[in-house]
C-alpha cells in the first residue's frame, strides 16, 4: 500500500499491471474514511483517457516513475462505472460493486477495517484527490466565502501506438516456358558428276576398268542443347516507412456557467 506522502508521486503518472502493460494514468487517489489511508486510485483508461476506472491500491507499489497494481489490464478496464458524489465519496452500493468485481470479500474487509489498530479497508465513503483538498473546499464554502469557482474541461488529444498488421517476404519458385530460336546445321548428300578431263584423267584410270565398288560418306547434324544456370538479379527487403496524416478528433467537454439571480433596485438604476 502506498502512503499519503507518496500520493503526489502517483497522480498524473503511468499505472502498469503486474505483467508490465500500461493501463493509463492515475487521476485521483481516494482515502478510506475510517483509516485515512489510500484505498482506491482512479485510472484514466479508454481511447485518449475518456473514462476512469477504479483500482484497489492496497497492494499497489510505486516503482520508479509509475504505479504498479496487482490486477490485469483487462479486468481494470472492465471495472464498473462509478459516480462520485459532490463530496468526493462513493456510496456503499458502488463500493460493494467494486469489491465484487475485484474478488474482494466485503465482510472480511469490513472486519479488518474496524478492528483496533488495523489499517485495513472500511466500507464507508471515500474522499477524493488527496483527501484534504476536497474537504477543505467544502469547509470554505460553509464558512461564508462569497467567491465561486467556475471550471471547465479541456480536451487533450494524444496518440497511442498499436499494431495494425504485419508484412513478410516469401520466396517461392515458379516454372515458366521460355522460347528461343537458334540456327542448327545438318549435312545432306549431293551427287557431284565431273566430266573426264586431262586434269583428272590419270585419277580416273587408276582403278580397274570394270569392277564393283562402294563409297560411304558420314553425315552430321546439330541439335539444340538446353542448360540452365542460376544468376542473381536483385535483392528485396522490407523497410517500414512512417507516413503522417491528419485526422480530426471530435470530443465533448463540459463547462460551468454562473448565472446571476435577483433584480437590481429600481431606484438605484434611476440614479
């Protein structure tokens, strides 16, 4: 449990669950009416911190610059919506709903809070912020302070980084048919007849006058041969590129207006 002295170090600081997931930022710390000890912390959750979720602070711890609570992020975000009254207190019924949501036994908590010397949890109302600020403002209004504070909400728009998808490279093999025309050669037989002349007469008369003979010629041809070789052609990689776009966010803010009631003295107006 955190101490009252640690409350300023908790407000407006990040709140993480036990697994290291960021839940939101601490908005208010509520004190137990019976013991005066911190009992609940409200955490701004949802898109752009649009709602506050109540979390028990009994077993929470301040670690470096954030608050760590022993409850998972999903359970905290699913906590029931609780309304705080004008004095910064929770009703008994709303506190019971929170006890039930976080699995805390109501009767055991009440008995521990009401035992002498115990600093446990009581089931009464709770005061918000640092506790003393809201009570002090109420005391000032009762003491006859004629000033009235007017407040209004401001919309703060931020961004959160989330995963929207993944891209991967996958290499696979496809077979394509490639056509290429090349010249091929082959040999054919052509009969060459020469008349007997003085130049070839001796060669023609070198054999017997009348005889049988054979002459054989070997023919050749060319055929296409296909051979493939793997050659690198390019390198492909993935690189994330950040693109900035403008997006309009619409929200609702509340403002307080102060009206003056009563009529001015007619005689005074005439002057």
